[in-house]
């Protein structure tokens, strides 16, 4: 019994008790009306909603007259004191919060979450169980309303399942694995598409020493998702699967969830005033339940500051994270594409780069799957249109969205609209007075009020004005007000009803106070195509030394005309971008020359960075580099968005050659650091520019980079399609031949690979100025011989290639030759030499930052260590390789090699069951990307692992498959091993 003697229930059949006695509500339509009022208890429910719930979409003519009769009969049945009241738009039932089971459930669930966050897991368990105890069956079980069961009941059920999963998390933290397994079996059977239950079941089984059952649960989940939705398991579920395969120690810790909460909200704006009513309304809405809110208003009104304040106010309600993006809907830079936003969000949520699709529809599906079952707040700042927002909506009832825009964007978002207007006069005065100090507030009260009026009470204009006043030797607000009244010639050009006129007046004074050189820099920084810029980029725009640019940016930041967003990075507000462009046009600035200086700086620096990190990709020899590898990587990390934006700007507006030249310069970095979605779009833009310009070599180069990216993503056949589309000539011949050889080799097309590497050898004879061509040819031929089991020719090619690479300053190619040569020695039984060469290769790759190759090299090092008898070290090395490849999003080909090395080490450590699981995962990955060599290797490895695990029949089957694949594929070493295994198993040779 509750503190109140009244009790109502909707979490099951309808319950109505008053003063401790049951009140029968026998009429079906009366139960519908009461249930609808209870779901909106203590709030007015519109009569139109009640009519729709009772009669559906097709209502009788007299529905509006009949509804009050039903309400009257309900009032009579419920007795005194009356609970149902008439409102201007409908009806409201007033109840104490503890009188309704839905409210008690929600309050207890929130308390349980707070106890769990405070690590009081036993207390959380008791409270969660008490919350779920309020459920007596299906919600509204005896309320016959199709409308309620279509819209309200699923939301209530979702809340019940969420709390159930949170209770299971708590029990797992308490070590009650055996207790939850039966419950999770039932829940996964009832809800086979809820991956969180599958994840919890896998962890519970694993902790109960039932690894095989845990892996079987993953297979059941995969089958259900494929059958019902046609999709693969999410990255979260795959991560749990990988952890079980590798025996990740973190699985034994009291945590069942691999999700790492992300917080991207900007820092709250200092001196935030006003908006109390709007803030209270939105925070209450987002705290009570998930919702979509659109915050609209004129430019400069403080929409971003408001959305940021909201986000920080409700962040505890969204413990799984807060995503934020500036969509640049009204910026001079191009708006962010859906693909770019979703790729950015997925990376922030821990999705590996190779699991982030390029196709936009796949990105949307992956994003929504990642958010499934989560409570995340998504802030979409500065949206231009509904079309820009719709694909970014989460589609999960636990997540909320806050959108800011100059436009309303209400339809078809079904969002709550919040309009922000200018501040009230007293609020604007308070904002100014707080910064100017108490003495000024008293002595210059009227002048501050007049300043607020002249700034139109707009927050941005007020802050710009403060930038001119704060720090002045003599604070004279009245004189500043007189100047602000005056305006200038540019302001006179503004339309009278322009809603930015007040801001422009504040801009005018700030701009007029700048020295000439700082004013010129301000006019030019509006040309930056990306989201931000550095002092070095500003120096390029000005054609001035770096220290001078740094000094001038300091002056602009002090005047609030640029905003500092890092130690050496700056950004402009959209309106300041527009204003800078207007000023530049008014002053007759040579914008084309300044923009070309900036883009030339991007290209010059990108080329130098490429020379430092990827010297084998140079087309011509140049002098020694002037920056370190660490500085080169830091520059690429900081300037990545700007370089890509410059590429797409040049591809559209010219100069066209800069677009493909920038791609050529940064291709090594983007190909190995996981920014695949953005890079593919930039390459496609440059490819279109090359075709429009009729530059055949540039077109081929872009096709080669598209092929390289598809190889990185595990799409070997897609890579080959792009290579076949190209007709190489000139400087692109060797790039095309080298990549074609690698792709054919990984596809198992040895004839095609040999032809490509032979062509590369021929090209090296006519390109002596580029020694890396010859080295690449030798490395390719060496790899081909190695995969065919021809160790003598392989060793000969790779020994020559290694010597040439050492002489040619090609650390990455030297590492590639050393790694392949190390594999040759390992295959020939010289394990010590193999280990030494592989460690040398890894040291080189560590220095240059080529991390995908390093992960693959670590896999082969683990194999060599294992065969040398260093089994524990081999396992540690393989586990580090797996962690690295999963962090980077390495290709499925590389991950397949890692799992095979892991399985080998596990088998030698006496864990054949876990070895089988690792080799099966390797087989799955290799098959998915058509890596035939890896498929054959996985089958051969499975034979001994399964035999040692007591699965002789399965071992025999894999031996036969491995032998057939090795013979037909030309994998000589594997064919011989498979024959030996068949003999050991007592089976006749084919």
C-alpha cells in the first residue's frame, strides 16, 4: 500500500482503488479514457487525444459530445474528492506521485541507477527489483485501445526492458552469473533482436566457465539478426565476442558492457544569463523522458550557448554519453554531409574504422544500431534544414536530440519547438554589468542600459561590445555608446529591418578599433574552407612571418572577433565569417591570391609531411626534411578537416589540380589512420575534377587511391574494379602496377600478381631516379614466392630488396622486406633469425607510424616466437596485435592473420578449445574479404587444434578442405602440411 490510500495501476491490467477499496471500471471505453488520463497524470490531456484513443482515427459524428459523458461517469465512479478536472483544452487527473504504479516504477528505476553509479550495487539490485515488482503483466492488458497499444505500450515495455537489463548489469557486477543465465535465456528467446541481452548472456556464460556456450550464444544472435533484419551483429556485440575468443582479462572484471561513454559537449558559456523559463521547460522535458527539441531563433541570439547549457544540465539523465556536432548549416564553409557526421559519431562511440561503412544508408543503420538500448543526448547545432537532421535521428526511445537552427524545422520531426528571442532589457544589462564590474554598474547604469539597447539585446552583439570595453585603461561606456550610434559606411548599406543590424554595429566598432594589419587578417580568415585554422595557416593567408600572425590573432581574440579553440587553433562565428567576407569585398581585397596562398601552404606542408612519413610514395627526390615524424603526424591530425575541405573546394571551384595534388600528398596518412569515409568522398571529388580537366594521369592516380581505400576496408574485389577502370600512363604506371600486384596476391590470383610485379620490375629499369619502384617489385615477388612455398626465390628477392631499401632511405619498404624475409626464415625453421628480422621491421614501422602493417608484423612475430618455444611471449604479442588492430580498424585480412597467430599460441599453451575459436574467427574474416591464402591457412591450423580438442571428424574435414584449397590455390607450403596432417589422421590422400 502506498502512502496515499488511493492506488492506480497501468503496468498490467488497470487497477483503481480509492480509500483502500477496489473501484470497478467495467465499461471498455471508460477504461480507455481513464488509462489515457493516468498516462498523462497531473498534465492536461487534450480532448482530441482522448477521442483518438477511444475511437481511433475514424471518429463518430458525436464523439465530442459523448466524451464529456464518459468523463462524468468516471468522476461519479471515482467518488470524492474529485480527481478529474476540466482544463481549457481537455481534462486532467490529479494524483499524488506515489499513487500511480508507473510513477513509482520510474522513481525507483532512477534511484537504482543513482545507486549503481555510486557503486552501491547491492542497494541498486534491491531497488531495481522493487521497481520491476510493480509490473503485473503486459501494460494496459485489459484496455482495448489500438491507439494506446500502438504508441504508448511499446514505450512502457521499452522502459521495463531497459530497467531489466540494468538489473542484470548490477547482478553481473555482484558476481551472480549463474543466477542471471536462466533469465537471459528467456529474455533472448523473447527478444532475439536485443543485442544487450545477448551480450550479457555471453559474459555471464563466460564468467561461469562456459566459453563454448558463450560462443554459441554469439552464433545464435548472429543468426537471429541476419534472419530478421539482414544485418551483422553490432560492433559492441562483436567486441564481446572478440574478448571471449582472446580471453580478455577485462571480462572477468565486474562489468558486462563494453560501451565507453563519450562526452562531446562544448564547455558551458561563461556569464550565461536569462532563458530561465526556456531552460526549465527543456530540461524538464529531457529529464522526464526522451524527446526531440528544436531550438530556433535569429542569428546571434545564443542558440548554441542555450543548447550547451541544456546538455550540461541533463547530462546525468544520459549516462551513456552526449554527442555534439556543428552542422555548419549557415556557415560560409560547406555544410557537413550526413556521411561525415555519422562517421565522426561512430568513431567517437568506439566503432573501429574498418567497421564504418562508406555507403550513407549503411552508416545510418550502423549509427542507429550502435545507439540501440542506450541513453545518449545528441546535439545537432546549426542545422539548415529538416533534410540535414532526419538521417541523424537515433531511432531509439532512450535517446534525445536537441537541434538548433535559424529555422523552425518542426515538420516532420514531431519535435517540441522552443523559440529564443533577444534578451530582456534587464537580462542584457546584467550580462554587461557582470563583466564590467560593480563600480561601472553603479556609476554608468544608464549608459550600460543604452549599450544593451543599441546592441539589440542580442547576446553575440553584447559579447562583442564587451570585447571592446573590458580591459580598457579607462572604462567609459558612454563614449563607446556614442561611437556605436555613429556607425560607418558599411553599416549604412544594411537593410533597415536586417535582424543582424545590431550585431553589425558592434562588429563595426570592434573592426574599426583594429590596427590595419589585424584588420586585414580578419578579412582574410573568412576564406578558410574548414572548421578552424592555425596561426601558420593565417601566416600563409597574410604572406607574413608566423610570429606576426600569432600576434595579430591574439589581438583578434582579445576583440572577440576570433575564438581560440586550442593552443594554436582558432574559429570564427558564422556571422563573423559573413562580416569578414563583406569587409573583404568592401575593401577590395585580392581574395583569390590569398586563398591560393593558403592552399599552396596546405599542399607544400602536406608534401613535406608525406616525404617524412611515407618517402616511398615520393615522385621526385627532394632535400632532407625539416620536420620530425612526430611533428608531421601532429600537423596531419590537426589539419585533416581543413585539407579535406580544401580538396573539395578546389575540386568544385578550382584550381582543379590542387584537389588531386592534395590527395596524392596525404594518401599515405589517410590510408593508414582510419578516416576512410571522409577520404573516399574527397578522392571522389578529386577524381571528378581530374576527369573534367582531362588530366589522364591524375584520373588514374585517384582511381588507384580509391582502390587502396577499398582494400583497406576489406573489399578486395571492389579495389580490383577501380584498378581495372584505370588506364595508367606516365608517373601513375608504377603506383597502379604495385597496388594491382598486392590486390591480386591477396585475392590468390598469382598469375595476375606475377604480371603486375614483373611490370613493376620493368618500370624500375626506366625509372632509376625512383629506387622505391625496384624495391616494391622485389618485395612483391618475394611475397608471391613465399605464399607459393618457394622459400629459395623468396629469400633471394627479399634479401636484395632489403639491401636496396636500406640504401634508399625507405623505412617503410625496408620494414616490409624485413618482415617478409623474417617470415621466410620462420617457414624454413630458422626461428631466431625470423624473430630478429620481424622485430627490426616493427621498430621501423613504430618510428614511421604505419600502424596497420605493425599489427600484421606483430602477428607474424607471435607465430615465430611460438614456433621458437616462447609460447607465453607469443600469446602476449598476439594479444597486443589484436588490441592494436581493433583500435585502428585494420583490414579483415590483417585481423585474420592475428587470430591465426593467437590460435597457434593458445594451442601450444594447452588450450585447444580456445585455439579452435580463434582459428574459426580467422576463417570467418578471411572468407568475408575473399583472402584465399588466409582461408587455406585457417583450415590447416584448425586441423591440429580440433584434433587436440577431441574433434577428430571435424579435424579430418578441415584437413581435406585445406588440402584442396592449397592445391588449387597454389599455396605450396600449406598443401604439404595438409598432406602430412591427413596422414597423421589415418586418412587416404586425395
